[in-house]
């Protein structure tokens, strides 16, 4: 349940720092101490500027700086909130977002944004090892935990290898679908991470500001014969998860 914040404390007077830095540090300290718990609603930029006697531009700088640090987030038409406690998300242990979140007691849900057959570009063809002109499925999904959208997934898979894939319930785990309907199991994956800035369309889906920073994760999944199963791109909100990967050395 989201909470509302009372009157905002004035930032500590430190004339060596710009006012927006003082404001940012003040909020950051209160969040770290637990005074402002997750999902607390913060004052609007207008209210903050009036309470602190600063310009709305400075109030916006304070919030944007906190957002860039992953401490707060903004939702369309509702305003600014303290970010939830970050999810510890272990890469490589399971391909299923649903399984990982359920195992931690969360309430995951999936919305299918589009599911269609395409002619892939050269990069996807190379990773999936399909010839020019081959048909590939594209499934785009929006992942939520509770009511909060946290990740956009784009998944590419060979139409020849998975006939009638789009006729299935794509709101459920696709990796489990591969295993139980097509007898194709993931044996390993290649993972790449990068930082990305969200486009206007991505930001709208995720409920964040356009241009805000997120984490991009690409996967190529392989079976036990090292044949590619699928290629996926995940765009995660930057304020929601800490990612980890365990490496075993021989």
C-alpha cells in the first residue's frame, strides 16, 4: 500500500553545495534511514518548491537526481514515490521470470504486448542460425511484480523449430512450454548486460521518465547439443533489481 509523506524537511544548510544537491542528499539520507519507507508518495514538484522556497526547476532536479540513483520512481498521473527494496535477481539459475519471482514470494504477472511472425534482421538470424528469409516468432511481453511494471521482454524463436507456438498461452512460462510441449530444454545461455536509456514508448510502459536509465540484458539460450533455442532482450527498470551471476571455475 502506498503511503503519503507529510511536510518535507528542509535540506541541511551547506552553502558549499548547490541547493538541488542538498535536497537530494536530504531525501537520500531519509530513505536510507527508513524514515521514508518504500512506496511513500513524495510531494509534487510544485508542492516541494513551495515548501522549500525553491524554483520548480530545482525541485525537478532533486527528483531527477534521486531517480537516476534508483531511489525514487515516477508513475504516470500519480507522481513520485520512494522506490521499493531492490529484488535480488540471480541470472542463469532459471530462464523463467515467473518462477524466479514466485520462488521469492512475489506476485508476478505477464501482459503480452504483441506476438507475431517476422523476417528477422541479420543479428537475430546469426544468433538463431536461421537462413535469410526464415520465419521467426517475436513475442513482446510486459512483466509486473504486484502492480508495478518492471521489465519489457522481446523474445525471438524459430518458427520451424516451434510450430504453432503462438497458439499457446504466452502469459505463462515460455521456457516451460518449450520443455513440456516441444521437449526442448535450456542447457546453457549466453548473457550480456548493458545500461540503456528508455525511449518514450518504453518509459510509458514501465511508468518511468523518458530517458531514465535501465538495465538491458540479452540472452541466447542453447539446448544440450549447443543448438540455439531462442534469443531474448530484457529491458529492466534500473530502480528495481540487483543482478548477480555465480561463476564456477574448473
